[in-house]
C-alpha cells in the first residue's frame, strides 16, 4: 500500500513538472516588442481566440533585418482555396504549440503601387533562402504560371509559411500536398476537401515547424 502511494505521488510530481516545462518553453510571444494588431480571420471562419497577427508586406520585409526575431510568417488570402483548406490545421497547430503567426495578406485588391514592389522584393529575398516557384512569360510577353522557356521572376505562391529566425529561413512549407489541384465536376470547379489522413499529416507538419520556434528559444543547439 505504501509503495502504491509513493508511486502515485511520483507520477503526480512528474506530471506537474512536465506541465511546468511546457508552460515555460511557450511563455514568450514573438509579438513582444512589435505590437502588431490581431488579424481579422473572420473570412477564414476562424474564431476570435487565435494567434494570428496582421503584418503588411513592408513590415514583413523589416522583420528580415531584425536579428532578434524568431517566429512564423504566413502569406495567404481568404479567396485562395488552398489557404482556406490549410487554415484549420494551421490554427489548431498554433493553439496546440502557443505559437504566434504573422499574417501577410496577399489579397488581389492590395496588388498595386508600392505593394507590388515590396511583394517582389520579398519574393526575390525568399528565392535566395529557399527554392521558390517562378512566374513565366508566354509568347505575348504576358505573365503565366505555366512553365515556358522564358522564366521571369520568383513568386510567392500561397499558402506559404516560413519560420524566420535572425534573418534566415529555418523551415518552410508551401501549399497542401502535391497533386491537390482544382477539379471540375458537372461544370463545378472546386478544390477537393482534405481527407482526415491528409489533414492529420498537414497538422503534424505545422506542429513540427511551429515547435521549432520554441526550440530556438531554448538555445542555438536546440534550433532546427
């Protein structure tokens, strides 16, 4: 009986210690010192309790030069079917890991003037860090996403997330899965919903990337 009580006491202490370590590893907000406003995620049907913060493309470029920044940047927009597909998993991963996400909207109505310049600057910078997909030119000199013999410039295809730390991309993920494309059925063109297995795999990917932020907080040797 005494042995059982001792075992229960030991297990209780281990549980308390584990909870303490989790809390300590996740109590630092990447938004500290930046004060970016909470993002409006209503078009993604994400509830108010979330970890998304609104960042302009220009502000995201400034984070590239911030040696102290260690966080997740998400590029996307609500009218993008793939963005809608990944947001539930991204939201769940952020809640599970207590990870701030800095949301840079690439809505079509923003794509003019200075925004286009900053967007291209970000795409060129990312292309130096990770392998970006490119925009091509067709025979008429028009920009197309299909591969031609005239590569034009790198482009940020969404949804795209990066783990940025000290001006370097530590980890990244684009889109959902290879082959997850629009289909046309009975004159209805749509993106197939993720299967439960695909959702869980995507969730695991986001959790792995987001957990890297907190690993980096524990020290250089822990950073992926």
